[in-house]
C-alpha cells in the first residue's frame, strides 16, 4: 500500500464553508454576493450568435435541465446582458493563458493560472446575481461551469431552483482526472457505461480508459463473448464527446492477450518445451506485430481519442523469460550482446508507440514492466500509469521526463475483492503525489490520477453493486484531482456533500424491476402455444434484479454450465438450469427488460439473454447472436395484476 501519509490540507474555515455552496469538486475560492438567482419558467440560456462552442454547451445544458425536471428552457442566440433569471454562457479564448503545472509545494493546493483571471484550458468563471454568467476560455471550461450550475440547482440546502449570489474562478489541479474500466472479459452493459460517462462529467472528470473487445470484422475468430459492436462503441464515444469525456481504448499486450488470440496458436508465445501460451503474444514475430496493429486500425474506426493504451503489464505473470530463450536471442540480434530479454519486450512497446504516433496517437502503458532489467529505454513522451511498486520508482520516471499518471492499487475496485478505502484516503488527504511505494514531493510531471475497476472474479458483484460501491470513490477522485483533497473536516461531511448532490441529470436508475414481486405465468410470446407455460415466483433482489423460482420445487433459474472465464459461465448456448436458491448467488439474478410484446430475460452477470429451445429448455446467448425470446408474464391473481398495471404506468411516466 501507500508509504507515508500525505500532509493534511489546511482545515477549511467553518464560516467560509458555510457561505460556500456545496459542490463536488468543492469550490475553493467562492466569494459570496448579495441576493440570489431564481430559476423560473421564464429562464433562458443566452449565447452570442458567433460563439458555436458556447452554443453546443448551451444545448447540452438545456437537455440536462430537462432531464433534471426543468423542461422547456430555450437557447437564444443574442447579444446583451439578458434579464433576471437568464443563464449566459460564453467562451473567451483570450482568457486561456498558460497554466502552471500542478503545484509543487508539500501540501497540495489548486493549480492556478499564472495571470489573474486566466482560466486555462478547462477552468471557468461563474458569476451569480439575479442571473448566471458562465465564461470559459474553451468549450470544456464553459461546459464545466454548467456542471457547477447543475449541482447548485440540485443542492437541497439552497431551496428549490435557487442559487446564492457569488463568484468563483475555478480551475483544475491536474489535467487527467479519470476512471479505468476493464470490460475485457466480462461484458458491461452500454447503459451502465453511459451512466458512468454522465456521472463523470457531472464531477468534472475527463478521461475514461476502456479495456474492452470490439467485435471484429477482420478477425472473427476473436469474437468470443464479452465484445461490443462497433455501433455500440460509436454511440458511447459520441456521448463522451458531448460530455467532454475522452474515451481511450486499450488492448492489453503483449500479455493478457487470450481474449484475442486464444484461437490463434500461430501468434502465441511458445516456451522451450513447445507449450503455447494463449495469454502471451510472441513479440519476436512480425506476424504478431502485424496482428496487433491490425486491431489498432480496427479500433480507430470507432474510437476518436488521440491516445492509445497498450497495457504492457504482467507479460511474464506466473512465468519467466528463461522459459523462452528465443526472446533473448531476438534481443541480442537487435541490440547487441549486452541486451536482455526485457529489451525485446521494450522493443515491442516502442514499435507500437511508433505505429501509434504515425497515426496521430500518443501511447500509454502500465509501469510494472519497467523493472530496470532493460537496456533499451521506452520512447520519450510515452505516458506511464503507475499502479505497482517495482524497482524503478515514480521519482525516477519523472526525472527521466515521462508523463506519469497515478493509477495506484489503492485506487482499485475489484469485483468480489479489494475495494478502495475511500474513508482512509480522505483522512490521509491523499493526492496524486502518493504512489505505491513512494510519495514524491512535487506534483510536476504528474498528469493526474484514476480509479480502476477490475472483474477478477466476474461473478463477485453485479453491475448495480459495482455502481453503488463506486459512488463515493468516484467523487473522491474527482475532488482530489480537481481541487484540494479534503474540503470538509471529516469524511462524514464529505459523504453528506456528495449524497446531497446525487447523480447527474439523465442518469438512468437501473435498479428498478418493471414488475412487482409475485407469482406469474410465463409464456413464450412468439411460441404459438408450442412451449408449455411455466409458473415462476419473481422476487426483487437487493441490487435491483429479480430471481425466478419454481414454486413447486423451490429452485431458482441459474446459469452455471459451460466454460468458465474469470469464474463466470460465458459460453454462448450454455443451459439455464434450476438450482437451490441462494440469496448470495449472483448467477441467479436476472434483468427483466420491457420490449414490444412482453419482456426479455438477461442474466445479471453474463449479460446474455435467455432463448427458449424446442424442448422447452432455456439457453443463454449474446443478443446479437440469437434473438432473445420475448416472454409474457401474467399475474397469478387479479390484485397482483392491478399492482403490475400500476407499476408499469409509473415506469412509463418516469
């Protein structure tokens, strides 16, 4: 874990804190004014006719206000000061000015632009009196000002639709404020990822790193389940662009490659005994490099980010270079007799970097492969994400000039495993200078920090449980990368601040089943009566899914057969069986999705949908491989039917 607690930031003055509206990240330099802004049906959003960046921001704000229950706010292109109740948005590029790097003093403080009133690339000025004025030097800055306004309108302590008068110039401490999600084996629904994008933007986070599999047209043999279609990724990237979230893709290599090369033994690293390693790409062959760059090209069809993450971690996890003597031979042929096996690994990293650079992208890698056992340096400018304490320390990487992101293990959220101790980090006033194994004095060269979500035990938690568990970690990483790490006297106060502001407008509650608990007759809506009707007792789980129990046997529907990946049955076509009911068994949890003519059933963990077979059985398939069966669920008694109709009407209104 981390060595040495970060010096605590100065305790906030209680009177100043009381006068400052509550936001996350907290406003560090709010100056209270006289009066208040009142949102009303007459409120308009005003932008100058020649300010397209402000117009885009205004359109997004109007949509978010609608999602927050304030519909019908017009966006008007007009010059002038407006009237009471208006919201004015503008960009002023001349106010950018260079920002200092993140602060170098012992106790972290907000990085401030060098010139008074300067906003940097992402800062904004917010002025509130009887109207609201938001100014950013860029579209991003103006956008972040609107996020603050949404939070001020959401704070119940100010009263409905009221914002206290005041002024702030708000700029971020670090340029990279992120979240990493491994959807590399376990499929995470696009709806869940869209919620994450909205919440991240609400908190002024700006970088989502996604390790995932895009369904390939060029390499169909790699399309084992867990993938995303290209259209799903295009929609997610478009949402990210609208909400100023850069979505950076990752294909981990040359290790952890089994999701892609499991069916390609010709690309796998083979040891001295002739045993192929499905998780390791052979870095010495031109075919391996051509395959990997082909995947990069295909990802470029849907991802627009100017960066590429190649992973480069744990290449020899559970093994050793000594088992692969041809790697040392390759390194010495390229770099001379003093070369080491790790030089072949770095050589592969640098060739990927060159390929990425030739296509206008910067490279990112994890740090654990940089143990000091190589003689060939990583190409300068490569961003290194530091997560593990190895021999080469963060201070050495910074001294060598590498951009360094803090991705510490202490910031991990692992399904069914280690969870970031947010309360402890808050009490330490943790900030991005505190790495695994070393705390550096200066923040110069540190790009920021991210939390990371991993599915090491794929069935350890459902998506909804992960979302609940990351609520406060997400808000703390936003706080400590934008502003001071400890804006409130204690963690309980910070928790209250975060909970008062809730989720972003447009965040979809995925924890509400569309039917009330009860006993239902379940029929295949398209089966023309060929399949027998089933009677099932539906009960909501604590995380918002349902179980389906047979009242006659007391057993529950579960998916458990077929090949396991990360302790999860991800084999398409595997059977759904009836097993002893268990409240802790996540494989017995199902999502009911309303569709035309009835409902679809999707397993909460595998994210595969139920398909009825001719013999009356159930199997699970990815929805793009077999059309999910549509089921009708009819309540067993009239009172339950009335309750179902009321719940469906409520769902339609929401």
